[in-house]
C-alpha cells in the first residue's frame, strides 16, 4: 500500500496510478515506525473503527480533513468519477490512526476489561493519538471491542 522509497501509495483500485504522498509525511512515518505488523484481527477491528469515525466525522475529523486536502492538492490529476477522494482515499487518510489503534488492541488482555481498565485504555489511546481525550459514544465499536474478548 505504501512505498516509502518513492513516497507513493495506493489504496483504491479506482486510482489508476499510485498517489504522491510527499505532502502527507505522517503516512510514511506511521509505516516506518510500526514496530511489528498488527495481527489481522486487530487490524480489521481498527480499520472498521477508524472508518466509522471518519464517516461520522468523529474524534479526528479536523486532522483527517487537513490530510485529505494536502493529499488532493498534491495529486490534482485524480480521476474524476462517482466516488470522491474523500471515499477513495479514506484508508490512506486514516492509516496512521488505524495502525496506532491496531497496536493498542493487540496489547489488550485476553479477557474483557473492567470499566476502570477501559477508562485507562482510552486515556492511553488518546495520548497515542495526540488527542486531549477520547470519549466514544456508547454505540461506538471500540466499546464493543473492549468489552468482548
């Protein structure tokens, strides 16, 4: 998905050529700083959670909007079509936070967390995501992941 050498990425088959990601260095930085690959289960959960946050403009909306703007400005020849860059670039836009969340989910114990442990997890995750706080709604999939193991 990301080529750090050429500063290019591809996330959607509707893009006929890789996208230039030089204007979005956090994508390359996240890719390079991942200590080890996330487990497929955690990566799947993290991707689903961040996609929902993205689609519902939650938690990281301003950051993601800025990242999308920089990506589209750097790639003015994105093909026009029925799907906007906001949709076709969604996985790239949320990539750093998805990796961060997946790594955090991989460190969860094999049993459901108590409410106190859930609060501590959210506090630590907010720090890792560089957010002042993280308060997901009761119906957020992150709560479901924290309460089932």
